[in-house]
């Protein structure tokens, strides 16, 4: 990695970032962790194999996964990126009183309301199916399933093809805990039971 800085501007989770001077060749995951304090994307293998580090890049042709441990930050110049922190549904956000159980955000000791974030349908299904154990790989699996669901919303598939398509979407992601079955089952459940993702008849 060169120590020579270059300006970088992009959109992350709907917010404009930059221009910021970032060393040439810095991996995107280091930029997210060290410059933006977005630490949800995990550094696992460091060689692009486990995919715990993936983010979503949004473009005219739809969303796609990108591995941030092997992709330089400047590749994302001018692009729109979503990290795991941006997957929860902001439209479902609500405000809870400081004493509300499970509320997150501002501490109740200040007397200020705390924001409760509605998790995404993918995240909800993973919880319902107890899909993860240590959770280190989970951000990557959430990213993969989110990209798949967004793709199917534009191009539904036959119900008979769901198992194969889900397998193809999740297969590149590695997990050392769960044996994958519950990740796959959660996404199949979501796809089969969300209107518009599969073809009728």
C-alpha cells in the first residue's frame, strides 16, 4: 500500500462521504473500519475467500456484492455502497421511551428517547431460524441474501428453482460454525413466502 493519499468521495448507506484523503491502495475494509468506524463488515481470511467482508454496490443494473478485503477503497470512487450497518430498514424505525426494553441508541440515563431500528426481512428470518452461532460470518450472509432478494424482486423465479438459486447465492460464503443448513433454510423460507419473489402457478 502506498502512503501517498488520494481524495475519495462516495456514498455509504445513503450518506455522502468525502472527499477524504485516503492512502493509495488501502483496502476498502480498512477504510470502512478506520475512517468511517463501520466495523460490521468482518475481516476473515483477508484473501477474498470467506466473504465475511462483503458490501453491496448499487448501480443502474441493480445491486451486487463486493469483497472489501481484496478491493481498494478507491475502486469505490463515486459509487453507492451499503454496508451491513445500512441493511436494517430505516423506514421501520421508531422511537421508544428511555425505559423501553431492548431499545438501542442513546442511553436512557440522559432521559432522551432511544431509536429502535426495524431489522430487515433477511435479518428477521436468520433470527427466526437460529441461523448463526458466533455470528462472525453473518454480515456476509446478510449481504448475499439481500442482493438475492432484491434481484428476485425484479426477476422472479419458479418455486421449484428456489433451492438451487439460494444455494448458488450463499455457496461462496464460508461459515465454520453452523453447517449452513439454517442459513439456507431461512433464505428459502423468505423467498417462498414473500409475494413477488416467485412466479405464480
